[in-house]
C-alpha cells in the first residue's frame, strides 16, 4: 500500500521549489535593455495620453458646438 503524503506541507514546499526552478530558467534583461524598454514604455504612454487628451478636447468642443 502507498503511503498517503501530507498534502499541505508537500504542496507548498513543491510549489516554492518549482517556482525557484522556473525563475532560474528565465533570461533576465541586462540593465541597459531594461532602461531602453522603460524609456519606450514611457514614450508610448505619454504619446497615447497626449493623443487621447487632444481627442477628448476636440470631442468636447464638437459637442459644445452641437448642443
């Protein structure tokens, strides 16, 4: 007969062990790559917020003229 494993302790321990194992497989970006990607994200974020702000302003003016 097979012994019943303790589900709580082993499951949690196995989860952390597998998580650490997967994190070791990750190819982490270099510092310069992380900086470059952060700059790209900030530029796109500011660009989209400006674009949406301009659209909001234009639609507000348009609806003000209509009503």
